[in-house]
């Protein structure tokens, strides 16, 4: 099957040309061991071998405004195709240093932190030990990685452009990382930038600062911010109507139903046969949920997308000053042949909430509307959903007053 290219990473096990690798071959930089480029800015901290991990800087071999190369916010807002995003990612070189401990400090790590501080692209001169290899690393959480090469040294050629609030909180060695993230978020710092600051070990109490694997940092930011919003939302009045939102981007179709009741949250993902993660001939469902009280265990089925979706939903509920039961349905279609990370799912869910919702009168009407837009039977989602099974069975406290 064609989608095996995401599993074999271009080795041709499916017997067909790899759509992902072919795009990277077209855009791959023709660099040797020395080059200069403008990192978007982007860094990457691995997790294999933790607490001793690979870390480094990601940059194309060109200068200028390269921020769009690693910005899920821009990808979704501009409706960039998968081919466009892969073209950007294929130009990137992952210059990484040898494995080091997450609490250690060296010149390369210090310069990597300078890169993470910047809110705009920053010019860097790279000296590699070997030329980059043409290969890629896929992930459901972070943006697809390409062209790794061992790093010898780097020179930062211009001063990082650091937001005043970022500079202030990074210099505060007495504030915990969670509180710092919340302050930065309230100051309108991009979520993708917050993840880089946390990953680079630039936030938190001084003795506790350390590198955080990029995969973990992305989810930690979404979890921290949405958990903080949830504490406020649970004091709001209950929503008194049904609201239905929907949106789609590159084969990721979302239906978001808000139901009256105390806050609860659920994400159900359906991988149709033939998409990037499902080579089987049957539909694969993943589901995670929580009730009024915050879940204590990691959402191991939906994984990072759960927290990205939860942040977007909590932002909307906080905006309208209501609490509700939130049911998010994601249909992952065959068109989604290359993973672009959970950042696009957060931004897509955010975008869905900016569109005027439909207002069905009851659940059956809501699912009739959903049925008109999805390829799978909505009954399959209803069978899996905890919220739908429990809706209407339990009276809320407000019914008695």
C-alpha cells in the first residue's frame, strides 16, 4: 500500500515510489559541510536514550524570512497543501550535536538556547562533520524531520530578536515553568514559540532547568495551558444549547459538538483504511476522555492531539464564558499521506471555533448534519463515545435550583 512510505521511510517496501521522499528529493539542499542559513527559528531535542539525547538546530541553507518553514500557525491559516509543507521541510537541515545529558551545558547548547529565544529568523553559520543524509523522521506530534548531519560548531551571525516578555521571564530564575508559560501565553506569544522555550530549558526555577524532548514539550505546553483554562471554565454557567462546528485541512476533518452540561471532554479519532497510520482494511478508532475532574493519566490512545484539541476547545469556552460537554470527532482520510504534527490539529480546531456554529435542536439532528459531511457512519462514533452514552442520564445540580 502506498501509505507504507511513512513506515519504511522511503525504502520502497510497498513497491511504489514514496510520495514523501520524492518531495524531499526535489527540495533537498545541495550543501556540503559548511553553509549559512536563517533558522526559522527551530530547535529539536530528541528523546531516544533519555536523559542522554541528541539536540540541535534546524535550518535551511538560505537566508531571509524562513519562519513559515516551521510554523503550523501559518500552514493552516494559509491552507498550505501537504506538498507545500513537505517542500519547506525538505529544505531543512537538522544539524545536531552528539548525545549529551539534558542537564549539561556546552557552547552549542548555549547557542541553541539563543536561537530558541528569537521570535524571528536568525542567521547562523554551520560547520558540519559530514554532509546531511537524505532521510526523514515522521511523528504524530512534531513536524516531519529531514536531512540530519553531525554538527561541529556554529556561529550566530546576528542578534536574536527577543520579545520583551520572553526576555523578562527567561531571566526570572525563581518562577516555575508552568507559571511562566501561562504569563507568556497571556502575552500572546505563539504556542510554537512556547514549546521551543520549554524544550531548550529556558523556563522554570534555575536548578530545575533542563532540556526537554521536543515531543514532550509540545504536549506539556498544550496540557498546562488548557488545564489552567479548565479551572476557570468549571465556574462558568452551563451552555444551554447545542453548538456544532466543523472544518477540514489536508484530509483531517473535524466535527465538534458542544452539549449542555458540566464540563467534560472527549476526542474520538477514526483512521480510515489507506491513510498514513492505518494500512489495514478496517477502520481504526482511538478514544480518550475526561469528566468534570481532570484526567490523571496520559491520553495514550489519541496522544498529543488530545491536548492540542483540548486547548482550542478551552479557549473557545473561556471566550464565551460557558462550560459544556465537548465532543471532538476527527476523520483521518487517505489524503493525509504525510504527518505534519499536532500543531496543525490545534490550529485547525482553533480555526473551526472561529466559524459561526450550527445550532441543532437535539443530538439526532446534530448527527444528521455530521453524517452529511463525513465518509464514515456517525453511528460508529456514537458507539465509541462516552459522552453520548451518558448524555441525559445524569441530572446536573442546576436542575434542582
